[in-house]
C-alpha cells in the first residue's frame, strides 16, 4: 500500500483544514487507517484511527470534539477534518495503514502550521 497525504497548510488559530490520504492498491479496505502527528522535538503521537468499515473511531484526548476521521473505501481515501485549530496542533501529519498494533505503511507527511 502506498499512501499520499495532502491538504496541510498555514491557518490561523480557530480555523479549519481537511487532510486527505489517498492509497494505492486494492487492499485499502482491509486496513484500519490512522493519522499520527509529530511536532518539532516531540515524539510521534496517534491523533485518530478508524476501522476498516469506518464504523469505529478513536481519538487522542487532545483532539476529541475538534477533529473527525472518516474514510471512503470506494475512493481509497481517508480524511481528517480539523476544526477549531490551535497553535499546539502544529506538526507534520502522517497517515498510516494498520493491522492490529502494527502500522505497516506510512505516507510522506503533510505540514500543518497554526498561527496564534
């Protein structure tokens, strides 16, 4: 599976962005999908994860109520809608394909910068 993330950019605090991650291959629907982020000097952290069917999601406490993960298996794409952005959301965001606890495939990352 090859993953291509897009949609990052510079936004003011309180604004919104939608990240997209397009997957190649015909096995997209066999993977859970997730978004991680990594801020400078910090460890990579899980932001959100969605099940293969899209029926189950989980979020980091820091983004609950502000971010929404979704997927379109017909388009082989996973999304991250980010609302009410804060400067602390500034990071490189990565999409990944997961099976169980193994995150097998990673996209190249897209930069999100939130100005105060």
